[in-house]
């Protein structure tokens, strides 16, 4: 569940949003390998009376059906007590069972919609809060009961206050998370054009809420076929890119949301040429350079939430067969990556994997970045990441393979670095994937630079290979490497013999 927002003495809206982002940081970190589908709850107006003695929010017991019916009747009566009954209802709807009882009552949602569309601003806001509580429900029946309100929510996105617009946005976002019926209703109602209009708002809170709605839509299973084409036909992509890249100058909240939106679009493999035509690669590269320049002075908590999706966006764009690597032949990008790695290594190690994925995609086909990595003397820093984690080991070794594949001159430079001594402990690991990737690197080194094989033997490397001759996944490659190191340097054994080629094909 997303963190609750409270209005207390001396707390402004920005502090409340910052508290929510603290919870957001933990959630994204916990689910960083998954798509982020999560409902959010806005409760800024909790009063002291609604808190327990220790300041914690009181969890209410469910109301009986009679009590819920009495509240509904109080809301329906046109008396002076209507607002008080509406406030009590909103408070009661924080309970799941009460929500279920309420939506089963005839006319309950219709009554809320009537108040939500009234001309009385205080009634309208309180009804909106009731609907927001219902939208946060995990019960599909409660969410489906809110279907009639979607068109009104869209209408009021140009509401009379920032707080009201924000509340409507998060209510919409909650409704689209799990309900395909809601999404199918919203598309013909024009949700994409409405969002395209809202994205030009000058208000950070509105933009952040809009990013939340859009990110939930873009994660839907039908998004590649039904939602992303509508997004591409709007002004949303260029504004999303603009807001992401201005994240350091403006608030980072909206930049984080739209960075994840871009990530989901890129992962759909349906819109990358459109994003490339907007200059996404140079724009995101420039943003990473700016982010890295901020690191030594002030790597503020929460910045990793922006760094992570930006790294993923750029990495996935480079993974496409578009030849866009040529757009960013800038060695400063490598320096930026290693600055980001150094900054986040201890407190946010998951960023290491994201940086290494990008480094892998930069070096996979492009000799420019392989040469720059060596000429900038970044290889020792890369090798230090080998023991960080299993995935880091695989990715570091893959980057080294990318360099070695470029031929003898590159392998000679790898050999000059202290790479071989660091590979020996890696060969002793019990992980077949890590050891297998290490084998791939050794094969390339031995093939292109035979002197590396001789040094490997002198350091006792052949004994490490012998240990894997009985490992089913590794034994063929281990024996092929032993054959290679068993020949004197300069003989034809370092040419690609049939046994070695078949083992490493």
C-alpha cells in the first residue's frame, strides 16, 4: 500500500509528498524487477481527533448494514447535517467490509456522483474523497461499482483547485490498475486527449498525478495494441521526454513517473522509432551526464528513483536494431556511468545492475565505447564490481567479452590489466552461469592473444579448469580450454579448432 499522507501542524504539501516518496522508494526497490502496479491513497486531511494517542491512524471496525444505510440516508437528506454525514461516510469507507456493504446499497454510487457533480465546492470535495477511498479497494466488485463515475472524473481534471484535480487523477489511476472494464470505458471517453491537455499544467502535483495515471494505463496487457498508439498520436511523448529531462530543475516526482512511462512504452517494442525521432537517446544521455555531475556534491535521497528508469530507457533503446549507438559517441557517458555506480554502490546496489546493462549494450556492437573504456582506464573500476553480486558478475564478464570480441589489439590491452588474477576466484564459484561466462572470456583471450593462455597456466589457472571437467553444463568448454592452454604458444592450437568452436558455439 502506498504511504498515507497527513496534514499536520507545520507540514506543507511538498513535505507530505516527500513522505509519500519515501514509501515509494521502498516499494520500487522491493519490486524493481517487476512492473510497478500499485494503488495510491491520498489522505492529507487527517485531523488530530482521527489519530490515536501515539499519532497512528486508527483502524475502524466495519459498520453494520444498518449503520451504513443510516449514513447513506444522512447524505441523501438535504439538511445542514449532510456534510457531517458525508465526512463520516468517507471515514467509514476506509474499512474494506464497509466499502462492500456501501456499494451494495441501491443508489449509493448515484448519490455520491450527484454530490460530486454539485455546485457546492465543499460537498464536491468530500464526495471526491469518498470515491477515492472506494477506488483504493482491492475488491473488484467495489471498483466495478465505480464505473459510472469515470466520465465525471475526466471532466473535472480541469477542476477549480490543484488539490481537487490531484484527487481526481489518483482516483482514476487507482481504478485503471486492475480493472480492464474501467480501461475499456475510459478510452472511448477520451482519457488520452484529456491527459494530453493536462500534461501542460504548470503544477508539479498535477503532473505527478497525471504520470501515475498514465503509467498504470501503459502497463495494461492491452497497452501495446490499444493504448500506446493513442499516446503516440498525441503530444504526450514529447512532453513526457521534456519533463523527464527537466527533473533536476523542477521537482523530481513528475520526472520519475514519466521516466517509468517511457520505460513501459519502450518495453512494448511498438514505439521506439517514434521516440528516437524525438531525440530520446541524446536527451536521456544528456540527462545522465547532468545527474552524474550532481552526484559528488549532493546525491539526494530519492534520486535513485529517477536514475533507475532513465538507465533502463536508454539501455533498452540501444538494445533495438536501430543503430542509434552512433548518436551518442561521447566518452563522457562512460565517466557518468562510473560516477553513478560509485555513488549508489553502497546504499542502492540495484543501480549497479542497471548501469552494467547499459554498459553492456553500449559495448556490444560499438568499438568506440570499448576503446574509450580502455583509454579512460576504467577497466580496474569495472573489475572491482565482479564480486558485487551474481548478476553483476555475469554482466561484468559480458562487457569484458564484448571488448575481447573486437580482436587481438583489445585482448592485448585486457591482458595488460590485472584481469586474469581476478578471474581465478570467479572460476571457483559454484554458479555455472558465472563460470560459463568466464569461460567465454578466457576463450576469446586465448584465441586472440595466446600469451594470455601462457600467463593463465603460470598462475595455476589450468587447475581451476580441471575442477569443472565433471560439471555437465561446463565440461565441454572446460576441456576445450584445457586443450588450448596445453599447447605451446605460437602453435596452431590457438587457431579455432573444431573442438573449441563446437564447445563455444
